C-alpha cells in the first residue's frame, strides 16, 4: 500500500489576538451555539492566512473528512471555471451539444435544446424534478433530460442538485476524466488537499452536486484561495477572472438562511455587497463564509438542520470578532476561557445508558428484516431530499454485541454490507471508511437477482434472469408511485402539517395520509403525528423472533456470511 502524501498545514497563530480576532467573541459564539442546542462538529477561523482558532467536537477530528452535502457544488463550479479558462467549454454552450435529448417528445426536445451551461450553474435550467423521485434509477442523466420544464430556461431560480450532476458529466465528457481526477492537479494539489472521496453514480461519475468529503482545513484552504482572488501560496491557482465572475450576483435575490438580500453567483451565495461577503453552503450547516473586507474566512461542519438559527448566531459574533487592530490586545482571562472550552469540546464523552442483557442476547447475531416505508410527508424538505438521494432503504441489519462495544452490520438495497462500530462504555466507537459509494445498479453485479436468490442454490445466469424480470416490474411500479407522489406531494405536506398540530386523529384523517402515499401502518401514523417515539424494540422483536424461528439456521449462518461479505465487498462510505 502506497503512503498517503503529506500536505503542508496552514500556519497557526499563537492566539486569536495575534491576527486580530477577539477570544471573547469566539467564546461568545461557542457559548451561544451551546445555549441554542446547535449540533456543531467543527469550526475554524482564519485571518491573514493564519488559523486564529479551531475546535473539533468529539468524536469529530481534524484528520477525518466530513460529508459536505451541497458545499460540493462550489467545487464543481470551480471545475467549470477551469474548463472555461482552458477553452474546453463555454458558459453559453448548449447542454444538448454534449448530451442531446433522444426521446420522441418534440416539445421537450426543443426546450432541452435551449438550456445552457450558464443556466445549469445558476440553477435556472427551468427543470423541476420532484424530490420524491427515486434516485436508485440507473440513468440520472436520462432522468434529467426527460424531466419536464416548469419555467423557461433562464427565467427563474430553482435550486436543483441534478443541474450540477449534469455539469459533472459535461466536465467528464470534455476531459475524459472524473471530476476529482480533473481537479487534482489544478486545485487539490496546489492547495495541499488530499483528493477527496466523492460519491458516484452507477457508472462511476462523481455526483457533482453533493457527495464530496473534505477536512475542515481543506475547506479553509478553498476559502482562502477564493478570498485572495485565486491566489494561494504565491501562485495563481484559480483564474482570477473566474473568481470575479463566480462571486458576482447572477441571480439578484434568492431565498436564503443568511438574509433577505442574498443573491447567487456561480455555485456561491452572495450575502453582502457592502462587505463583499460570500459563502459556500452545504445542507445541515456546512459553511465556508468569506469576509474579504476583514481578510478572514469562517469554516464550520455540523449536523444542524436549523441553518437559520446557526447563521443568526454567526452574524451576532462575526464580523464583530475581527478587530481593527492587528495584533489586538490580548486578554488572558478571555483567552484562557476560550482554550478551556475548546478542550472540553474535544474531550467530551458520550452519555452512558443502561444495557439490557436479555434483549442483547435475544437479537445478537440475528438478521432483522426491515419493513418497507415510503417517503413521509411529515418530514422536513431537507430530510426528504436526503432520502431521495440514497440508493435504497435499509433491507436488513444485524447486531453483534461484545464486552464493551457493538458492531452493526446493515445492507441497503443495491449496496454491499456496511459495518459500524458503536461504543457502549462511555467511549465513541470509530468505524473505517464505508466507501466508496455508488448509487443504483452496478453493471458488474446482479443485485436484485442475488438478493432474491440469497438463500437458494441458483446460478448466476438464473439470478440475472430474475434480475431482468424484477427490474421490468419495478420500473412500472416506480413510475406509478412517482406519479402519485408527484401529483400529491404539496397536498400531502399541507395535510401532514395540519395533522401534526392535532393530539389525536380520526380514522378518516389517518386514511388521508394513506391515500397520499404514506405507507406507515395506522398505529405508526398515530404515534408519529402525536410526536411520540416508536418503540423500535417492540417493532423489531417480533420480526427478529420470527426470523429466529423460521430461519434459525440461516440466522446463525448469516454472521460469518455477513462478515465475509463485508471483507469481500468494497467498503461503502
């Protein structure tokens, strides 16, 4: 195994005040995050090219890459900038030049023929693909091309991740490389960033609009490069003309968690024309906020869905934390209080709960099969989107209890077995990378046929035939389900919101949820709407017990089989 290349770290200031950042304001920011219950994973503040302060809430660590969600879009946008500067593409190129629509719908073909790369990168393609669409379908590009238009291209901003997936495909088309391969010598290596893991489609193309993993310091380096108009370590890494274009408002006003006057550049959010503030944003509060007026960059990773609350907390303390004096006068009491707080965050331990030996013995090593559940209207839009981007729901899982830890093996539809380590005695369990991830059916494996024939003595040929037949059936079923959800998703949200405000439900109201595609049982709906916790132990035990009685030999044999599969399969992120 080749050694991982070592990249230089950013220089660290001896104290925040050394680079003109006030410890008191940083401490206030962290205190307010705690007081508001914000789920922070890391933050870093850079000013004048030096790290003023940083914190990693255990178990998150500086050396462990974090999922970026839509922060990935800004990296794909940067790749477009390189391709434009190299003359490989033009922003005014038609998408049809690279990927023409080949269907029989002449009206749709005419509309597709007007969409440009500029429309994609500013989310004005006019396409509006339902978040209820099932992304385990094999051909994402074909799905995009076949999707109807809700607006004329160029007229209206609609944030659509699939637009950026198409950009990823265009980059690969003109370069003959994946997005990551293309960016490695142009962006990652010059900035001292290890080429990231990036989730891919079933054909191996980087997702583009989501799915990249970066370390907090990697994010800071990207922010510094944009702050300095493409310069990094004395070299012009990103073309200056692209930085200027990307950080200019091309969409004057968009909905944003930042403020009511946010605009949009090329995959970059523009917050303040006065200060020149702009940002890279990712779902659940992944942010790089660039403050050109103060020569500063704020970075954070988190698992916080209340992005508006997080941003209000940020604006309360930044840019107030940036002193006009550099260095600023250091207050030892403030600095020591900040240092103590950061140390507590980085050494925190998880809460301990009483173990249940009888239940552990009952489910240990047994395969628990999950009931299928549809997209629930009571979930938030962000959560619905994330569900729609997964390759499939969890099929089954197994628990293996040890003295001080727990191993959980689970399998998603169309994906290999994954393993998660869980600490049980006041320590966090750490898992190996569960990657690389691909979405949808991989051409080198027959997933559906293999799953159906899992415990049968079927040949690969028979499994492949089963796969073909099931796929045909599933396509018809998906089409019907998608139409139902697409036609009624807005109505479902209205109904679900109204029902959430009620303490109890009438039978007719429960039937309304059933009618619009919500597939939970009536009892589960009632529990969910009443905001009570479903007793998973009660729900899982009968299934596990039935498995144990009906498939006892299989359950016992599954443990070594699952472990073997985990070794044989490429790990999944």
